[in-house]
C-alpha cells in the first residue's frame, strides 16, 4: 500500500500528520507555527518558476520545429507535385502510343 504524501493535506492521515496533530493537541506547537513553517522558501519558489520557464521554452522550441517542418512540407509539395504530374502524363502518353490503333 502506497504511503500518502505528507505535504498534501488532501491525502489520508499518515504518521507525520498524526504526530503533528498530537503536538498541536498537547500544546507543544500551534497551528500558526505549522502554517508558517509550511510556506515555501524563496529559493524553491524561484526554482519552480525557472522550471516552468524551461518547460514553456521547450514547448515553444518544439512548436517552432513543427512549424518549420510544415513550411518545408508546403514548399517541397509545390516542387514535387508538378514533377509527379509530369511523369504521370509522360507515362500515360507512352502507354497510349504502344497500343495498336483501331482507326485503321
């Protein structure tokens, strides 16, 4: 059975939570003291922001690569498509010239 996250108040009570509840009930600590200690340190807030910025930059980079790939596909489609049609037309003309004529 997996243990609950001690920092997640929505998870089921665990040993750390029960111990803290006992300390609050006995008066050793107050809920205010626990709330103050629960606040994130500024270094962790900055780390979290840097992580978010890095993730967003990675998404932007990935999107730019996808856009560049779509542009390349569009540019090459304009070149390849007429060439394919020209080859198809030549092959069709060649096959028609090999057939015996029925007009004779």
